[in-house]
C-alpha cells in the first residue's frame, strides 16, 4: 500500500473499528492466523482469539506460515495467485486448521524432525574439526580437498 493508493480513501480507522465492533460481540471467537498484527493495526483488543500461528507453533517457538500449515496439514495449496493473499481463502484455511485441531487434539500438528539441525551449526562444527586437521588451509573447500554440496529436506 502506497500513499498514492490511499489519497482518495475517506474511510478512517475509527469508521472501520465501529463497523467491525458492530459485527463482533464480546462472546464471539475470532479465528485467524497471526491475528496480533491485524488487531494491533485496528487498535482492537479481543479476549477470545484462536490464532493458528500460536496453535501450531514449533517446539522451538518458530511460527509457521498459513501457506505452509495448509499445504502440510490439509494438503491444500493456498496463496498461489500473483495478486497476494485472498482474505477469504486465508480465513477458511485458518478456520479449518483450528477446527481440525479442536477435533483431533494435539496429534494434529506438524511433525518436527528432532534430528534436524541448523545447517550453519553443522558447517561450524565441520569447519572446527577440519581446521584442527589442516591448519594451513584457508577455506572450508581447501581443507576438504574440494567443494561441498548440501542435500536435505
């Protein structure tokens, strides 16, 4: 969104807040993905939230994109268009993910590979080991007599 795109817009944030709050009751549950960003932008606080970015957070605290969650957990590709996100498609995906999690429980989640390591830490370890063996070599490739190829998921 650029300032030029907003020049002719006469709707103010207050107008959006009033309209939204006329549709949402304090007992309603809002379901979405990374809702903190939307609610912060709207300057709205709501007590009953199901946020799929929190619900499906990795064990290391990593947030997964809605696109990734939808693809892996529902085998449904979303956000494939060239015009950005479709809000209806995103809302539907977040709702289905939340409902499936409610029905299936904690077992409906991304399966994390506990043996998977950070590639940088792997190279640092290899670098330390190799440099202790060949102290006169300058680069990783020289210490390992050639180049390095990484293959993984």
